[in-house]
């Protein structure tokens, strides 16, 4: 083939491939835009409904003062019932709540929400088209606009149908029916009693009051004015609408909540994870915490890597780095993200290292530095020197008070002694909630965790006063898991125990120890330096203020005294708008926040 012809052929190949991809690419963009259009329509309708609820009472109060009772405006009295509005456009908080919830779940591409909208809007559009064939309806321009907007919404639903593929929880319909029945009975019953107590007209029957209550729950407009025997104050109408709207919100939440399932880490999953940790556990100090049994796990197609996670409030929350061979990490990340998309979960990773964060970023996640992990290299640790004077003095003071530390593997502790230590740990716990998720194992004394290391501290009278538990970090490392102490013990006891471990670590074959995580450490360090900018100083002041209630600065100071190496840890997320939701899920996972049962739901991953 001549060179010129070869060059032309080579140039034509990309053009042909581009032309072949064009229809598919255009179709994909059209579906995406159509799906986004449905969301924006629902948002706009929600705003209009709320505005109507706020403005309508004022206009009708004017009529009430002028005529002595609430009536329709004369302009609408002659044409009553001949107008219709676009899909979900009513003057009521129930419709506003429905539009808001639909907008939220449609944004997350829930298939059930798409079906529900199509079943509601499709027949309504057909009814509008049929109505426009009649003279009394087609003479009004507003009816044509309403039918057109409803038709466009239905068309957008049909065009973007492939975008809505997130599945729901199979138990949602039953729960929604139960919540709906209970909500209508409670809100309707209380509302009927309120209407009976405030009705200004005589002769109303119980069915009249119930009908008025339910109609006012739908709309604060003239819909309930057809019940002639009831005339309640405007504030009662608004309360009825708010009450039924609140009940309706609970029904919608129960109907469209993301699946959570019941399956936790199985024995087979744990065995496979331990095999991966035996080969690659030295890479990440948080790797052993993947064995928490309140997590689920998803493996890469090759089985050489895995990600453990927990679903909380529709957030798929992973922690630390993926387990296993780094070359297989992308496969595990792809599988985890695909499962999150399938269930409309928000993906997030807490405490990832910089290496793992880089891999996650290649899969579309963004990173935010959370803080730093304190890692002490045993070969470099010493109590000598002026910088270690405070630690050295505290260590010597506690030792002179007669305290001793015993260091053993869990598997070397007799069962009766371990039972005593577990009882003491529960007794010394601050509160009833076991805290920790990303850097805590969540159990103590399990036979499967025999390689963990226990530090037991006793006073001069041989009474247990504190304990520390560390999980394995590969063959030659330890990572802090649990810290418990008697509140009445000597001050500086924890520092004494940590120093004892660092001094005796070589005898255990330990080369490095991971201590606590210091959130926003760099802010405290750089914010106190000479020449720090005003924004950094302000941020440091804010964190210092909140440190009065949460251990933010104190954890940094407590770790810094051992002169560790600081390793940054990151939060990974898909969208910045998801950060508040992720923060709430993280607070629940770590045990700092507890929600009511209905709002919290189940927090385990679903069955496959």
C-alpha cells in the first residue's frame, strides 16, 4: 500500500470510530439530561407548593375579614373545577413533601421512584389530554400549560428510564404500609379532635370532620371548603396540613430508603481476609481492623484484594486501605463502587493512606486530609534528651509509685485472667456505647485474635488499674486498639504504659507502633508557627474552642510527646455535597451519635 494511502486510511479509522460512537454518546447525554430534568421539575414544584402554602392563608384571611367567612375569589367562583394544575402542583405541604422526596430519590436514580412517578404522572397526563377534548377545559390557556408541563415530565421519565437503575429494599413496601397506616390514624385522629374543638359551625357529623381533616391534609386551598358543615380557623388548617405532611414524609422515607440487609462478615469472609493480611498486612496499620464483624466485604474478581465497609444511612463507609495486593486494588474498588451505585449508596472512605487515596482518586473520588496517624519507630525512640524530659519525668514518677506493666499476647493470657480484664475494661468504659470504627476492633478476648498484645498495669497493691490492647500490624508492628483506665489512678499512667511498651518492644520483635490518630494535626502545628496566615489562625482557634468538648487538640499533644512520624490519613468522597451526609454516617459509626431506630435503620450490607 502506498504511504499516502496508508496515511489516509490511518486518519479515517479514528473518524469512523468517532462516528460509530456518536449516536451512543448522544443517547447517553440525552438520557442523563432527561433524568436531570425530572429532578429539577420536582424541585421547582416543591418550591411552588411551599410558596403557595405561605401565601394562600394571607389572601384568604383578607377575604374572611371582607365577607365574614372564607370563600373563593369571585374570579374563580364561576369557573370552579374547570382548571387543573401540573403534576404535583397543589397548595399543600403533602405535595411539597412528595416532590422533595421524589427529587431526592430521583437524584440518586432509584428505580422505585421512577416507577412511582410514571404511575402517578402517566395516567394524570392521559386524563388531562382527555379533558382538553372538552370545550369547558380547552378554553383556558392555563390548562394547556399544565398538560404540556405534565407531558414533558412524562417524556423526560421515559427518555431517561435507563438512568434509574438503583434497587430498593424488598421490605420497604411492607414497612411503608405500616408506617402509613399508623401515621394516618394518629395524625388523622388528633386532627379530627382538633377540628371538633375549633369548628365554628354547628351540626357537623364525625364523617364531616374526618373528611375535612383529610382534605386539609392534602391542601390548604379551597379543596376542603366543599365540606359545608365545618369551618375551622386558618391556623388549624395549617396544623392539619403540617401533621399529615410529617406522616407522609415518614411513609416516603420507609418506601424509598436504601437497602441495608442483614449479612455481616461471615466466617469464610474472615478466613479469606486473614489470609490476605498474612501476605500484605504490613502495608497498612489499620488493616487488622477490617476484621470487625459489623462490616461487609467485597472482593476483587481475582480474590487478591478486598474492601470492607459498613452501610449507615445510605452511606457505604469503608475504612483504611483495601486489603491485599495493591495491583488488585482497582478491581476491588470497581466492585465496591458498582455495588454502591446499584443500591444508591453514597461511597466514602475514612482514614485512607496517601497511597490508597491516589488509587481511589483514579476511580473518581476526591480527597480531603483528615489528620495524621502517629507512628513510632522503635529503633529511633529514646527517653534521653531535653525534648523527652516531660515524658521521662512522668514515667519515673509513676514507676516510683509502685506501678508495674505486664505485656503478653492475648493467646498467652489464661481464660480467667482475660475474663477479669474484659470486666475491668467494660467497667472503665466512658458511657455505655462502644466507640470506634475505623481504628477499633470492637471486641476483646476473642480466641481468633490471639496475636493481639495486651498491656496490663497494676498498682503497688497488685490491683488492675489500666490496660492497653494492640492489634497486629504485619509481623513486626502493632496498632493501638483499646485504651482503658481507672479514673482514680495515678496521673500519667497511660504515658507510662506506652513508654514501657516502646522500651520492651524489641524483645517482642516489634519494630514500629501506631498510636492514636490526631485529627487536623497540621492545623494545630502550622497555626501556632510564626507567620501563620489569618485564615489558618482562625481555623486553629475554632478547633481549639471545640476541643473543650472533643479530644481534638489533646490527642495531638498526647501523641506528639513521643516524637512520632506523622502519616497523613484522608477522607475520600464522590461529591462535595455528600460530605455532611458522610460526616453524619461517620459520627454514627464511631459511636458519637445515636439516632432513633426508624431513622437509623439497619446498618449492615445486604445479602448478595
